[in-house]
């Protein structure tokens, strides 16, 4: 069986090489005739297939000029049909020797699937009522030297699709639709925040300290300064400096980089939105999160009721809100409000068969581990999980009623986390002590622990007002609203291991 497959692959490779050889010979012939398509610098395209089809009555019998890639061809002696695909739509063209002349028609017949052409002609409907262009003139704009996969019958292998996204976009139209929706989601998000009085800013991607999240950074070296630097894992500490500096509402949409595992939900580089608002807390962040996501869904999809991977989800407000400890109790029956020491927490973890690393053997980390182990995947409808342990929330303000907890929430939909928000810690003394504990954890082997950022502590000593902050993964939101199973389906160029 393996030998047969290997033989088929070899035959396909031979066929591909032969087809590419023929296409290069065609190009050489055109060059000899002084008709090199790669010397063309501009084409005056005046119309798109989409606008012509949408407004046929306006264009009927009128001249148009379109351009696109040939995706189908039917040669029938002295008259032929071809179909081109532009960025908008596909449209058929009727091509005859009487309109083009013998030499141009002969040239047209040599064009291949994948070639990019310009067509000038008038719009009409065929006997089958298909809107088409009756060609008067055709110009070869680009010669395709490599055939499209499977002669345009489809590109199904996911690995090849991700590696050759340019081909994927041509042969799988639904893929392009996903990225058009992605663009609209980001546009809607910006409009929503701008209308709320937020100012969009930019902060450094190259950092001297990897801070703002618990994550393993990518490390690089700055030759001129001769220092080690990090690709940012979060913009948080810079954005909060701006709150100190007098901006009341700021946000940033941009790339983050984390040197961690890859799966259906994670890519080493990804896009997030972070916002900060002075004089607000995590309750306000819940309100804006709920309103923003439901508004984006309504504006783009026309509804807040969606289906994600066969699960019906309603994004309409108001979303469920519950504490992390209550959510664990609801699922497991264990009440961590009755477990007050590290020893008690370690004991219950052993009883439940929950493995805990030595550096995380404390009540706060164990609460978080129990949540991830037993609760997270059960949260199907939009749910805010609130009041995280201080051990896993080094940048968050403590909860006045229980200083072991913080005013933090994460948003879960369909068993996945979509947002993380705090009442931001603005006590410089507490922040410095928490950074020290993070440094100790880092020295003990936790590569994801925060580093000490003395300049950020200095900014808090200047004084930061009570502030609410929110971080949201845009890639996951796009996955949700486009019903995409993998993060790679919503990244134009996901990270891939090189071949060979």
C-alpha cells in the first residue's frame, strides 16, 4: 500500500514538473514575441465582478473592464468561455474569434488556469441567464508558472493550506470570508471603544523586562545596546503607566509573543486587545466586555445567537457571574471557603488525584488548578468567573472582604477563556512585595513567573487612580464568530515548523 502511494506521489511530481515546463515554454514564447506579461506595470481595471452581478440592470449591454485569475476555461473552436475570479466574485466571459481577431484568439487559447487576465467587453446574459461579459479585448497580465492544486478541484490538506495560504485563499472561497469577518470584528471593536471615549495607543514590542502576564517569553539580543531583550508577552505595564500619566481611557490592539505550546487554541504569536479605564473596577469591565462582544456579534452576524462547533450559544446580555470558589463547589461539591490552610488544600488535592507541582503547593494555586481541572470545560454559555486567588493574580487589587482573593475575572464561552480583567493593583508597596514573590518563584524554576519591574513600581509610587483593565484574545473571538475549530484557521500565516 505504501509503495503504491509512493509511486502515485512520484507520478504526480513528474506530472507537475512537466506542466511547469510547458508553462515556462509558453512564457518564453511570449517573451520572444515581445509580449512578456511581467513587463506590464499597470492595468486600468474599472469594475469588479461583484458590482456587475449585483447591479446587472445598470450594466446590461454597457462596456466594463475587469481583471482576475482564470479558474475555468471551455474552448469550442471559434468561440470559448472562461471564468475569472477577482477579489470580489467570479464572472464568466464569452470569447470569440470574431471579436478578438484570429491572432489574439489563438493567443487566448494558450492561456492556462491560474493566469491573470484583463477583459474589456459588454455585459449580457447567456441563454441560461448567467451574467457574463462579451469580450472585445483580453490582456494577459500575469503568467502562472505553477498549476493550482488539483487543477482547482480543491486544496484539502490542512498543513498545506496553512503553509500556502495564498493558494488556499484562491481555491477555498470560504477561507477568504473568514478573514474578511476578522477584519470587520477588529473594525467594530475599534469603533465601539472609540465611541466610549477610549484612545488607541501603541506600546513597545521589544521589552527589557517581560511583564504583564505569566508566560515564557521569546528572548533576543540588541547588538547596539548589547543587552538581552524580550518580545512582549503583554502591553499591560506600559498601558497602566499611561493611566498614571493622565490618560483616563486607553486601549491597544496588537501582537503578543509567548514561547509556549501550540494547539487548537494557542499560537506563539497572537493578537489581543487590552484596555484600561481610570476610576472603574472589574465590575465595569464585565459590563463593557458583555456589551462589546454582543454588539460586535449583532453588527456583523445580525444576531447574538450563534452555533459554535454544534453548540448553541447566546451572546445576548446578561451573562452569568459567579466566583471561582462557588464554581468549584457547584461542580465538585468541594468548598474552598471551608479550606483555609495550604496543608488542607494539599490534602484535598491528593484525595481528588490532582497533581500539584512543588512550587504551586499552596491554597491559592490549588484553587486555580481545581478550577482548570474540573470546571473550565463545563462553562458553555458566557460566564464571568470572578475573585481569583492572589497567588495567580500578581497585578490585581485584593478583595477587601477576603485579602486572599483578588478582584479579577475571566470570561468563559464554550469551555474556553476569552478575556481576563482586573481591578488593577495600584498599591506600590503591595505590588513590590508580589513582584518579589514572583521573582522567588522564577528562581525556583517557574519560567512563566513575572520579573521585577522597578520602573513600574516607581510609576505606582507617583500614583495611579483606581483603574479597571481588560485583556481579550481577538483570535479566539474570531474563532467563535466564524465557527472555526482551530486558531490556525483564523491566522493568515500561522507558525509552522519548516519542511525538511
